[in-house]
C-alpha cells in the first residue's frame, strides 16, 4: 500500500514542489489549499484563517483515508509592518494561519501519524531564528512554530514519530506579493528554487533529520547576527529605508 503524505499550501510555491517530489517517490499526496491543487492525487480546498477550515479539512481527510505517513505543515502568510502600525486583526490572522492552524491540524491527525510511526514536517523560516525589523509579527509566529516543533519532538520520542523543522530562507515563490501589511520588503537575491528545496526536504525526511537550514549559507548569517547584534540592528534597519 502506498504511503500517504498530507501537504498544506499545496497549490503553489513550496507546497507544489513538495507535492511533486513526494509523488515522484511513490507517495499518495493529499493537498490542502484555498484553491484546487493540480499536483496532488487528492485536492481539498480549505481556508486556515479560522479553526473551522482546519476541521473541515480533517473531516475530508478522514473520509478518504485512515492512513497518514507524513504531514507537511507548509501553508503560511507574511506580514510586512512595524509593530506600531500593525493592526491586531492582521496579527491574529497571521498567527491563526502560521501557528494555531498548524497546532490544530497536527493534534487532529496525530493518532494516524502515531499509528504509522510517521513524520511531521513544519515549514518554518530563518525569520524564526533571526528577527527582522518590520517583520516582527511574522518572526514571532515562526519563533513559536520552532518551539512547537522542538517540544513536540521530545514528547513523541516513545511513539517513534519523526519531527523535522525547516528553517527556510528566501526562495523564489511569490510569497512576498501575497503578504499582508503596507510595507514593501527590500530587494534581496533569491537563495534557491522551490524544486531544489523540495529535494533537500525529501532527503532530510528520509534521513530523519531534526532540522535543516535551506539554503545552507543562512546558517552563517544567523550566527553573525548573534555575534554582532548592534551592527545587525543598524544594517537591517537601513535595508528597509532604502
């Protein structure tokens, strides 16, 4: 019987590339997104901006299969705004999609994942390791996601469930164009492509890695920012005031 991978945000960008890689490797992919996912074997349309969307998706998954080997929490949204100007409505929506929906979906599907001794893969961000001015709300949601991944992994040791946390840098997906907020992010070069990212994720999944940083060079950027925090603050501020 084919293994089953559930992937959120599967209709475009990283989710689309992940769907392609897992299907290529013989998995049945259940894609969840707001629009129809052509790259999934089964497509479920759901909006994760409130808990009802998650519950609807889980009902549909349970109707179609009782087996889940991999859950990839990829759906997410950005927010470019200062803390002073940020609306609480946008911040709550951000956390609902980037954090609460991830926790909710994982909790609801955990019995099937524990049964298969499967994997939970959370798509986090370099912004969850490295704060960025005018992206504070987004950073906070990803810092929270990192803590969720690490503590969940420890709790599931005896269940032999694998938890992989993905620290993702800038990849050409059009993510910024779909973000909330009034700020426009500074121009920075893309670090890689969705296809290379998906291949790296599948390799890390097969090797049951705890965490990967992609592209790898972001590791050194994170390290330098912590070594020279004052310099980082100044340069990061200046980058947003070009």
